[in-house]
């Protein structure tokens, strides 16, 4: 009887295994996640590739995206719980943190100002911007802060030099504003440089060449989410880091360009060449937030926002998961299964 009972148990166990009850964790624990991103630009390259090349799914996530334009709206979406993580600019997180929010940065995508300033033909040098109108997304956005920092670097002041910031909207709207004469200059992604040159506009400045560290694209979450669901954040960061690594490999150029063409709604993959080169120029080898950029942004924001002066860079950044992955060798070889 004991032997028969033992055989019955073994048979039942084999049946359970054959039905997939002990499937691998990656497939058994697939989680659906809604992730946000704040702009239609090459800054989002690894965020998008994580989904399109299956890296998020490799780590047990079924990801959908929502475009939430503007860092302020992105911060609000995080605070309200609409999304657990969003790829956005760093300054809204600093501002929210100064006001008691628990927003925190867990990864860095672009740690410099990945913009160009395009202008009318008559504007040939920064000083020519005096008394002119510059098209940005909105006051408080990364485009706004980038222009203000660039003016400061050039020894100019928006108020004293009567440089008017026009809140035009997204990148397409800014380009349209320049073409129609609504703006004298606009700030846009470097991937549009050739197109704007061919249209007769000047490229007044390439902000990637300015010696200003800047948290233009970071991965933001709530501390509460990081503490209560660290597994989710780690899975997202694993997928993102793998996608970033994939993006930087020249062998994957056509696949990266295909994703850029899809999300930027370009006519063909070939049209994504400039956007691709723009991404390669700024994506880091390892997706850490540059603390020097956070410190620089805090100093700049504190000039007009006294609450920000009390914020320290380490208050805004939590690299605990990335450091864990780095120590395990994952960031050096994220594509190994």
C-alpha cells in the first residue's frame, strides 16, 4: 500500500509539472506595467527599446507606455500613482522634493543638455538673441531651464537682455513656430539639425558641447514604491539597462533606428539617422544619475526658488538598485541570460 501511495504521489507531481504549475518565475510572474515618458525625442531611445526588443518582458514585465509631455505633468502622474516610473527631466523632481514629495531618481538616461538652438538666418551668435523670442515647451520645463542655463553661460540674462520665452508646446509645435515666424529661435533635439539647416535656419548652438552637467532625462519613481515594491523597480531597471547597452552597440544600429522611426513617426528608417546619432552622443555606458548635474540644477533653481536651496543631491537620488546590479556584474553584461 505504501509503495502504491508513493507511486500515486509521484504521478501527481509529474502531472502538475506537465501542466506548468512550476513554470519559470519569469513567465509565471508576468506583471503588466504602465510606464510614462515625457517627450518625443531620441532621449527616450532605451526606454522604447526596452519594450520593442523584449527586454522588459525578459524580466517578467508586460509594459505599455503613456506619453505625459512636460516634467511637471510627469511629476504629478507619479505622485497620483498613475504610473510607477517615468522617463523625464530632473528639475520637477527636485522642485517636488523641496515641497515634501517623496519623488526620487533611480536611474539616469541623459546627463547633459541634449538640445540645439535653431534660429532665423539673421541670428548668427548668442548676443543676437537680445530682444528676441525663444520657443520652449513651457516655463519650468527642461527646455526652459536649458535656455536659461545657456544664457547664463553666455553671460546673458533673459530679463535684462529682453529675451522672451514663448511657451509653444512640444517639439513639433516649436519647429512650426520657427517656420511661421512666431519664434525667432527654438530649442529642439539635435536630431532635427540637418532638416532645419536644409530649411535655411541657423544652428546657433549645440548644447551637448556646453560644459554644463544637466539631468535632462532620468528615471523617476516614488520612494514609497521603491520601498514597497522594489522587485518591480528592479525589473524595470534591468530591462532599461539591457536596452541602453543594446542601443550603444553599433551592430544594432538598424534595429535601434527602426524603433526611433516608429515612435517619432518618421517616413522611413533612413530618416532616423540623425536621431540615432543624437542618442549615441549622450547615452551613458551605465545608467547612473550624474550627481554633479543634480547639484548644478539645485544651485540654478535656488536662485529663484528658496525652498530648493535646502535640497541636497543625495536627497534626490537613490542608486541602491543600480549599485546592486553593478556589483553583481549585470550592468557590464546585461544581455547575458
